[in-house]
C-alpha cells in the first residue's frame, strides 16, 4: 500500500471534523437533543449539512481501497459524535458495489459497539446492512440472532435492517419471525422498530402481515400495533384494534416520525 493512501485518508478525517466544528451551533445542539431520550454527543449540525460535508469529502476518498474507507468509518463511529456516525453510514453505503460477505463482520461490530441512539441505528441498518442482506441473503440468520441481544439497539437493528428489503417485498418469512421474536419486548424503541417493519412489509404483503397482526394482537403492545396498521384501510385497522382493549399499553404516546 502506498503512503499516498494513508495521507489522504487521515487528512479526510481531519477535514470532516474541521467542517463539523465550523458549522457547530449550540442552538441546533439543544434542539436536536429533544428527539432523543438519551443524551447525545453532538456538534449541533443539521443533517442536510452533514450529508453535504460527507458527500464532498467522499469524492476525495472514493478511489481508495474499501479497507481504508471502512477503517475511517470505524474511527468516525468510535468518536461517539452523532454527526460523525452519519458520515460513517453514508460512506459505508457508498461502497456497496464492493461489498463482500465478510464485510458483514465489520458492520455487525459497528452495531454492537458504537450504536447508541435510534437515528444512527436506523441510518446504518436501513442502508448499509439492508444492502448487504440483499446481496448476501444467507446473512439474514445472523440478523435474526440480533433479536435475542441484551442491547436494545442491536434488537432494534434486527428489525430495521429489513426495512428497505421489506419495501421491495423481500424476506417476508424473516420479517414475521423477527417481529414474533420482538413481540413483547419491553423497550419502546424496539417496539416501534418492529412495528415500522410490519407496516413496511404490509405495503407489498398486506394479507400475510394482517394475518400475523390478528394472530398476535392481544399480546402485541399498543405502540407496535399502531405503527404496524398505520397505513392499512380503516376496516382492517378497526378489526386489529378491536380486541386489544386489555392488551399491554404502549410505553410512550409520542408521535415521532422515523
């Protein structure tokens, strides 16, 4: 490997951080915190600006070996800064043409070690992990295994990694299996995650998802149920809600759009 590459990559990291520091805004930092229940380490830069920085600097990087880019992504994740995690997600997804099955180990490491909020979780899982699953469906069993994790973000990741594939009608049996594994999860954001997955899968497989919901509606927490049926016709919605009067209540009434 020539020295040229390592100079380019380390300078890219510095450029990202400098650009984020230059745009840091304490008002955005405070208002951004409202979207999260847990404290977030953030510069206070709006997402469109983060995406612009990410795209601009990636142009200098794109001819570098994938291993270099992933190493930088790992350093961005390790900083703990929300905006740096978004840059890492963007860069890893931009390398999707070059994914090989073994890259899943790297991505899984990021999920288990670094994800600490729903937005980083969803950005990584929807795009990077969704894409590698479509390319290597054999990996789906490993994602199903995440549903048993003690880490709430890894459990949410098991559901939200299938959002984009489910939108295309893929992996229906696995979607239902993961939803069943997470059915009575006591974490609100995990419930919302699998509710969102069911809602998405219903776009292409409404009958199967509706059957699943009817089968489990008395055990399914309200939060998950409401998410799952959100886009169904009114008659199906009222059937789904009907017998759930005594079911466990959803933990949070906030109406956050993911």
